C-alpha cells in the first residue's frame, strides 16, 4: 500500500527524531546504573579525599552508587584519557583539579586537548597551599623573604614534590611575580622534599596545608603566607601572598568534570546536586577539616575558572621555559 506523500514525510521525520528523543529520556532517568568517578591519583591524597566525599553525597542524593576509581599516573593524564575514551553519557566522571590543567600543558604528547575534550560540571573545593621556610631562614614575612632572596640570588633552594607539579608552579609564579631567583630542586614526592626542608638543605617550599600543618604547629617550619589571592577562611590569621605581591594567586581547586559531549541536562542535574552539598553545613565542615572551602557555582562558572587557569599555567610554563623531560 502506498502512503500519501504528507503521511510518508511525517513517518520519516518521526523516525529521525527517535534517537534524540531516546537521548532525552535517558537523561531524564539519569542515573539508572552505577557511575564511575575517576581519580588521577592514588588513594589517600587530597584529590582522592574530595572524590570520596562528593561520591558519597551523590550516591545518597541520586540513588545510585558513585564509585571512585583510582587511575594514577602522569599528573592525572591517565585518568583523563579514561574519561575521554568512555561514552559521553555521564556514567564516567572525573575528579578534576588544578593539577590536571598544569599536567595538560607540561606533558606535550597527549592524545587529548583538555579544554576541548573535558566539560567542567561543578566546583567542589578551593584550597590554599602554604609558603613555608626552614627556621634558619631569617625572614618572618613575605617581604622579608623577597628581600633576602634578592640579596642572595640563586642561593636559596626551593624544594618541590616534582617537576610539572602544582607546588612547583606556585613557586615559579612567585619567582616571576616577585622577581626573585630561587634554585628549584624537584623531588620524587612530598616525603623526600620535606626531609631536606626539615634538615635545612632546602629553605622554602610551597605545599598543601594538610601536609605541613603538623610541622608548622611544632615550630619545625615557619609559615609565611597562603597562596590564594585573599586570606583563606580556614586560616584567617595567615596573610596571603597576594597582600604583598599584587595579583598573585596559586589556588588549588577541585571539581567534577565529564566528557565534553555529555548531555547538558545531565551536567545540569549533577551541578545542582553538587551545589546542594556545598551549602550543606555538615558537608562544608568536612571540607574545612581538610583545609578546603566550598567552590559553589554554575557549570559555566567552573568552566571559566578551568579555561582561565589552563591559559595561565600554560603561559607560565612558556615564560619560565618549563618542559617535560
């Protein structure tokens, strides 16, 4: 039987719309099965801690397990590759951090373009690093330290947890903006870097507060300032480097991201669920326990931070001629 032309065109149009309609339906049902939240670092570190906090919240709020999966290596780029190679359906997410945008510029031969291939969903936490010195350093303030460094160019050793890491970049940004010459010595992780700092073989280090707080409280290290643009609500009595070096900001942020083609309504649903956690007093207190403050906002807000920091750290690497070996 021949269909009238108008009816035939209606049937064809309806069939063409089915894939789009089915995509909308799956988004409305999301999540219908467990969701993976990939972390590009081993268990126990800050990124892993924030991932488990938000995964627990999302599991309870959205009614499906959000399972943390650790894929460490190459500054979290191995974890990013796992997200980008998965379907863009919201069932494989990534706990992204400042480290990811730094690594994407540091490692030159990657199979992805971070800004092109990753969609920021929502921020989770903003955390300062701390600039600390060995007690043998005379400086008690950031201006004092700048003066001492200028008087001894290339003689003060800046320890870091490794080349191409967020703490190194915080130090490199300080060197550039304060116009000082520090000798950077990279170590294979925080433990050996701290060993030399505590032993006085290094003089200054930029590192996360949870790693340093015990040494600061015991007087084995002296904290000069936090690396955020303004003082941290968690450490209100500690000045920020930005108070003495205008424009300096080496904040460490953490958030949830997905593959770029993930349906916008799934991104919006996740954003709202995460923001609900960030205004919950109990959740905020848990962030404060590890030195973080809530990073609330829309996906567009988080994307602005993500893109801005990608450009900022990439430019710094070019200016400081920092290259992967």
